């Protein structure tokens, strides 16, 4: 796989930030006014420790900044991060040079110029090419929640549940039986089938 198409840690962190409902609620509070951690926790009825953990993570990825115990939304940082992780990457999709001609032709047929999936092919061989392309959005060894998986897939196509199932069935994406954790295996084993 072309490592250029694999997500950076910043993209993974950004997806984690926006796919957690409590973090989104915190962003909503801070969008109104800079707020101390204790007040954020009280306003959202969150345990103080959870609020601090979320605030620290959001600060680490550049969505918030903190001064004297007061957290403030960094709107410029958030816009910059979103733009660099989603818009810029999508506008310049070029198939990996090491792909064979058949795979390049399938990608040219089924992808939009921005790298999103125009149509999901029904033929298994063509679908495999699309799934091989899609799995590069997931970093090997990284754990994902189902929400994070859905967010990454939605970047490419709206049929989130179908493509998630196809990735698992193809052995490209592994998951716990209860769906609590997903990950991209280091070496996909298509023979394992769905879990």
C-alpha cells in the first residue's frame, strides 16, 4: 500500500475528537465562551476527571488552548486542522504508482477526482480494489471505535455500514465480536472471514 495515502496521527486524533459526543458537547460549551474545567464539568454533568481528560485531549490536538485553568476554543486551529486533514487530501488524489494497470483502471472508473467513491462495484475483483484503497485510511495496529470507523468511511462514501461490513468480510478490518473495537490487522487474513 502507498504510505502517502495512510492517515497521519493528526487525522486519527481529529477523528477521535469529533466522533465522541462528550467532546462535541465540550466544544459546544467553549464555542459560547472561555470556561474553566470545573464549570465545563458542572454544566455538562460530567465527572471532573472525564472533563479534564477530554479537555487535555482537545488541547493536545489543537482544538482548544488553556491559560490559567480556563479553556478556550481555538477556532483558527480547528479550521486549519479540519482543512488539512480532509479538504487538502481529497482534492489531490493520485493512484499509487505501484498499482497494476487493472487496479488503476478500476480506481479511475469508481472514484471521483477528490478520492471519494463514486460507485461501489458489484463484481468481487473490482470491489476488492476499492476495499484495498479504502483500508489505507486506517493505520495498522490503531484501535478504532465503531463511530471512528464510520467517520473515516463516510469521508469516502455514505454507505458506511455496507463498506464496514465488506472490509470486515474481506479480512482487511478486524473487530471484536461485540463491535467495541476495530483495527486494521498488520497482515490481512481474508480466510478468517467475518467476526
